[in-house]
C-alpha cells in the first residue's frame, strides 16, 4: 500500500473549506448554534490511534511480528494502515469543514452575536481535525516495516 499523499489531503482540505464557506455564507442564519464540543468527538479517536501507533511501532522494532502470542499479526498491521488512511481523510475533511465555517464566522464577530458564540466550537473542531490527521499519519508511519540491513560481503 502506498503512503498517504499530503497533496491529496491538501486538495481535500481546500475543497471542503471552500464548499463549506460558500454554504455557510448562504445559509448561516438557518444553522443551529455550534456548541463548544461539536468537533471534539475526533479527539478520542486521535488518542486511540496514537496509542496504537506506539504499540505497533514497539512490536515492529522488536521484530515481534507473526501469529504467536504477544506478536503483531500482519493482518492487524494492515488493518491499522487502512484505519490510518481513512482517519487521515476524515480528519482532513473535518478540518476543512471547520475552517470554511471559521472563514465566514470570524469576520462576522463584530456584527453578529451568533458568530461570537459559534467560533469556539469551530476552533475546537478545526484543531480536532488537525490532531486526527497528525495521529493518523503517525499510525501509518509506525506500521511501515523496517528496512532490511544490507548484506555485508564476507571478508
């Protein structure tokens, strides 16, 4: 499996931000208030992926890969990579959505009271998306197999 491309994530991020900015610009008055914890659901996922990344990395570094007890099954590592790739996309899209929302709301803070109360929730969501992307990319990195040492010729 190829590693996640940062360019793909950036394109998704910009697309989501622009699309949401356009939608919020047209429908902001019809949206419900954004609570502070609206985007916080991504934090536990990021924490779980970060913990899993360190556990997987330790097993790979100790060459504990296989079917035995206390070993990392290769399919588990493959599933972790799939989870990391999906989480990177979800986190990127989420961060783009919250940024698009903030791009509309922040300039409106001086004129709209709702914009003042909606901003903290959007900021929490934006940071949560970025944290999820970082933990997902870390998990994906930790699932890579170490490079084999080069064969040294006999003297």
